[in-house]
C-alpha cells in the first residue's frame, strides 16, 4: 500500500521548461504478513483512535463493534486504502473518510470508525477523487460511521510572479491567497478563465482583470479539477496559451468577467458531458432539460432549469447594457437547440402582445426557466428578457418568443416590433415570429 508523488511532466514553451508536480494515489502490493493486533484494553463508547493521515485501525483488530475517533489535520496527503464502504483495517482512516465524502483533504476534521470482522474480499472504487484498491481476504475491517468536517479557510499561496498552484493540486475546492508585488514580470499562463495549475497565478490574475502588472496586489484562487483542454486568449495585455488535457486547474476568485461557478442537481450537461460542480466557461453549451443549474457570477446568482419535456439548452456569455448612460455588465443566456422545422410555413402571428388570451397554445420548440437575482438576460429567437430579481420563463414557440413572469418585473425587447415592454408578475408577452 503506497501513497506517493507522481513524476510530474515537463513541457517546453519557447525554450522555457515548466515542471508541474502533483500528488497522486498509487496502488501497491500489501505485505504478506498480517499486522499484529493491538493490546490496548477494551474501551466503551468512542475512544481515541489515532491522529494523522497515515493512522490505521490495525491496533484495534478483533474489537468488533467498538468505536474510535481519529483526528485528520488539514491539507492531508492521502494514504493507502483498500475497499469500498468497508475498508481493510490497515487502510488510512482519514483517507477512507474522504472516500466516503465525510471530510475533504483540504479541511480534514474528526472521524469516527467502527471495528468490523475481516471480509472475504474488498472492492476498489473511485469516489470523491480518491481511488481505492481491491484486495482478497483480510483479517480485520472497519467502517466510517461519523465525521465532523473542518474548513481549511484560505491558505497561503505564494508571494512572487513565478509562483504557481501545482503544489495544491490535491485540494480541489480549497482557496489560497497570493501576494503579487508591484512592477511584476509576467510569467507563462495556459487557459482562459480556468488556468492550468502550473500557470503563474499573478499573471493569470492580470489576464483575468483582477490586478495589473504595475500595481500588483492580493489574489485569491480556488483549485479546480483538470480540464480536457485549455483555450488561449489575449486579455489586459496578457496572452495566454492553449493546452490539451492537464490534471488540475485554478480560477481567480472575484475576477471581473471570470466564469460563473456552477452547482447542478439532476442531469445537467456542459458541452455534452455530465456536470456536477465547477466553473462554467462562457461559450459552453449547457443542457438543463432534466436538471437544475445554479450559476454564481460577479453580477449575481441565477438558477436555470427546464420543464422536463421541452429542450432547455443555452449558451452563457458575458455582455453589457447601457443604463442612464453608464455601461453595466450582465450575463446573457442564449437559447439553443430545438427543431423549428416542425413549425412549417403556417406560423400564427399573435394579434395581441398579451399571449395569455390565445385560444390554443402553439408548439413549444424550446423553453428555459430562470430564478435569480442580479443582472441576467435570456435571449430567444424573437425577443430578449432582462431581469434583476425574477422568476421567469423564456419559450421559443412556432408563433414567436413568449416571456412569462411569475415574480418581479422583466424588461422584454421585441426583435420583431423593435420595442421594449415591461412585463410584471402574473403576465406574459409574446414577441411574434417574423413572417
């Protein structure tokens, strides 16, 4: 049972070699000899078990049903582990608690286990970024029965323009603060909004619009999973590079224009792949037909979802609007997908802008519900709806784009009539299809 550091990867960019080191779990072979059972006296209830990420439960073999409490310091390095739900007693207890989702490597906490008899076999699996190994019969086992997770807070990152985030690769979701001195020298950066963990953090912050080379400043990043690819772009005087798959990433927290953070329930797809949480890059193709996605951006928070029957797909983008002569940022959600060929040439154009009085509802091609507070706009085929704090529906139908408001007030721009209409709660508006 071995936990170690991967050999990393070197890459050359214009003669400069950047080495990224990352901690990974390695599956190894167990010793053939069974560990000796501990001789500590039997304890009632919960008793101290051990401390640290290398602590196991071998000392308590045979005390079936007894419970022991372990302390797991923050920013742990995972240890060897065998099994799923039921683990060999020489498995790292703290690592097993991460595998079960009770604590995180970054935060640590306290963990309670219960001693169980040995099993005839143990099955490996991957959960919560921890991969366990399978093993045949082993003489002692335990299960994780409780835990109190701790928060790592904001850790200390680096203090110069060369500092990257590769050493924090294991701690997905954790945040680290960096200090970037004034009059900095730009380093190498891969990606846009989401950066490879071996990118210069301070330079990424300039690229993201958080600080400048001249002034420097304080930067906080949040660690993310690796991406399948990273896109190059030029922003704020910094040109980032593209790169294929890389094992770990980071985002600059609070960067103006940075990608919104997403949390999904149900079935949500981002660029065709199942999505649970993380940044949702602008320009992504998002499908919430059978799920709900909450996006947290610097302009506010919105939850987007479908009705389960009509396609609910959109592309998020960052744009702006002018209000009283001032330019303000907002996030636009443009509806995509659906089959308009079914509408044919006989689209009905509404005789009134209020669509609630239509005798028969025309076919809905695609529909997106939103509930949120902040500066957001949905854009359909024939109208856009700008909101502040609202629950609303944007539905592209054969006869036009319907905006229905359940809560708040929505400002609808009708592309066909070229006018803006305010739609209050309980009302709807149909921007007719062009003939």
